[in-house]
C-alpha cells in the first residue's frame, strides 16, 4: 500500500523539528488522543484551502470519476487491524514535493526556538503543539513510522514522504499503485506502535471524533474493515445554529476544536447580526493564556468564513488588544472571491470589525457585572493585553478603564469605580504609581504622602501601564495622577495619624540654602532639586517633569533603543536627618558632596537603577559609615 518505485536518500529534519520529535516520542503525555484530532484538523484545513482556491480556479476540484477527484470534499479514517495501520485521508489541496519538505521537515515560523523551550517546561504541552500548528508531529506518539502520500490539486506528480522519527525523512515519487489511489489530496498512513493498537477500534475512533472533531465542516467517514463507510461527525457550522439548540458542552467542543485547546472557554459570545450586513459570530475567551500572546505581530486568530467557506484566519477581525479571542465570523454578504489583500481595505469588513469589537467589549461588561468570578479569570489571564486598548482605542477607552482591575495599596484588585467610592475627604484625583513589580512599588518612598493620608493608590506593574498612563486620562471626571511625575500637593487631604500630622512641625533644613548646595554638588546629574511634598520618612526620591514622559516609560524605551533618558528631578525631604546634616556641613564641601551624591544614589537604587559609579558609591558609603562609628 505504501511502497515507492524509487529510493531516496534520507534528508535531515530542521534542528527544532528533531528536538520537537524527541520531546514527543519520549514524553510522558498521557493524552495521546490528540494525534487524531490534529490530523483531522489538518485534513480539514486542506479541504478549506482547496475550496478557497477553487473559487478562482474551479478546475482544481476536477470533474473526473476517479476516487477523490470530482467528489465532495471529505475526510476518511481507515483502520486496518491486519496491517496495524491507521489511515487519515482527505481529497483537499494536497502537497507537491517541496511543500512536503517545507511543511513536514521544517517549522517555517518565527519563535520556533522559544516555542520548543516553552514546550519542555509546559504541563499542557499537547495543547501548545496544536496551537503552534505542528500537530502533525503528535502522530509520532502513537506511530513508529509515518508515510504521507500526496498529490497537489491540478498536478500530475504524486509524492511519498516517509519517516520513522529520529533525525530525518525520505521523499520519492509514489508507486503506480499509490498514485492511482491518491487522485488528489493527502493520505497519511500511521504504522501504529503495539501500545497504540486501540486506535484501530472503531468505537475509539468514534469517541475521539465525537469529542474533538464533531464540528469539522467536512464529512468525516469511518471506513471499517467490514461494512459500508459511514459519516461519524455532524459536519455542520455550529455558529449558524440557534443558541437555543446548543448546550454548554456543544460550545466547549466547538471552542476546543477551533482553538486546538484543552481548557474550557471562560466566556462565549454567539449571535447573528441582521440588517445592512448579515453575519454570524461565535467567539470565545480562553481561560488560559495562549503561548503566543505577546508575539510582536499581535495577530488575532479569529477565522473569517463567507457563507460557510473558510477564507482566512489572518483578517484582523478584532483589534490587537483582543488578539486572545478565538472563534469564527461568517459573512453572508462578502464576495467569495475576495482576496486576502482586499480584506484590509474592504469597507464592509471594516464595519463588521467595529461592530464585533464593540459587542465583545459590551459582553465583557455584562460578564463583569453578572459573573465577577469568571470575569476575574479573564482579567487575570489577559488584563495586561486588554489595557493596550486604553492606549490605542480612544473610542472604547472609558469602557476599558471601567473593565480594568488594578492591584492597589489596599492589597486587592479593584475597579476604578470602587477606588472613587472610597475617596478621602477633599480627594479629587485617582493616584497611581508605575514600576516593574508590585513588591517594589509597595516599598516605593513616593507612596509616603498618600499612605499618611490613607489614600488608595493604583500599583501598575505591566509594561503597557507606562504607555497608557503617558496620555492624559480621567475616569468619571476624576483625573488620573502619577505619584512619580510633576508636582504633588495633598495638603487639603487630612492625615490619618495625628502623630504623623505633628511631624510637619519638626525642624527642617533651610530650603533655599540646602537646595543650592545640593544642586552645586550634583551638577549636571539632575535637571533640578526640589523640596518634596511626597516624602514623610525617606530622604529623597527621583521624579519626572510633568510635561515629559514618565521615568518608567523612558526606562522601557531606552531598553529598546527607542529614546534617550532625560535627567530626573531629585526631590528631598527637608526634615530628614541626612538632609539637615547637609545644611550643618556646608563648611565642608567634601562632606556636602558625599551626602548629596548619597541622596541621589539611594534614590536611584529605590528606583531599581544602579548608581552611575557603583564602586564609588560603595567607597563613599563605607567612608561615611566608618566616620559615624568613629
């Protein structure tokens, strides 16, 4: 059945493929059922591609009477207990020689090395394999040899690809017998391992197809050793059915099939739009993060269909900050022959994009109100991505701010509505602090004045926070105000602790004189030195000018070589002993210089930065300590 008329030298796998195969063959994954789902999904993709290409070239579907050519598109599963083989065949687009090499011998996708590295650590490795588009290799979990026979639609040549895993594969022209049988499409022959022979049982095949592939749009036929072939899936577009006909289990199966996933959907949105444009929508929010959530291209994975014909999963049907959403949009009005290039500029599709995004955000609002526990799962997994919309989607910014949940100094995740509801007397602004970790933010000295007044502060540690907070923002008429940028005056808000209130009357350094000597000592290292209204206990902190970028945004941009760092403003606590010591030591310029530099360097360390000269900082600190001990 699988012999060839020529022999061919072994070709090596791409290094990442070899590593991936090693992981799969020697894995401890117990859910080996995944291989059949992945191969059926690949066969469905091949049928989708042929149907799409045949819109422009109808001859590709053929009119012959041979098996596969001229037939309706379908997938066949053929178990052979005598030979110990399981065949998964389709009459879809097929592959020519170079495509077999490219698709089965290499992984032509960015991020491959990172993916393989993550796969080594992942507990749900099989789900990652499916999502990364390399599900074919999962067949090596159950087969010690795989033979792929393929003829591309419209071509005369038939090729055979053979591999037993390991380091390589062979490719040669198919035998006359195989070429006569594979008129169009692909036939995958799995020579099953002894411990995988259960997959030759028809009830096992039906169980897996029913669980994972029932919603494949093409008929899946089981061809038993005896009896007639029979269809074992519903082969219907679930999104075209009424919601009243479907159960939560139906949606779960559809989500897992569409997303090649094992988790449950955290939210499902299913509706039909009627009116100027008609289209069906079935969208899911996953409950776990996709591995590619933070890939630079920020591509979505929602599939576009036109009248049940798959067009592409690269139509950017949702904005980038909703790229974690999976599902289908099926239009009744778009032309079937629309090219992928035309999709970006199609006004009808632009209207669909806008409407679907608005509807999904509204659905999130409803979920947040009616089922806060489930919404919290979505926010925990995708909040950092949703906040990108605050920065780039002006139209929905207010809604996204309302949806956002922020870790605050209260120790909880809170909405802005909740924060405003607990405003202190005379408080008119929402205060926040941006940094690289929650723990460091909690100990940041810039919090001191707010803490003294019991003000709840948003602690923002996602990289995107530095970007959206760089824009003037307000919520329900309350401005958002950074504690690390510009001037800060909290005097109208009473302090919580009376003893703390009394600190205002403690002796303070002479402001003008102290600032003058510190400025002289630091020179060009800072843009200015000011008396601080933020600090109650710490000696100093660094802040940014109100008109420029925040220090956290500057830090991120400089790491990416996208911007220059500006000189910070040093704020000093005039009542701190270290600062008053500078006033007393003005007669000794060396001591003033050392203490002034120490104020700057400790502020840098508290800001997660290294002093400009760490060795000089250590020597200076040691000298001051020894002087104190003396």
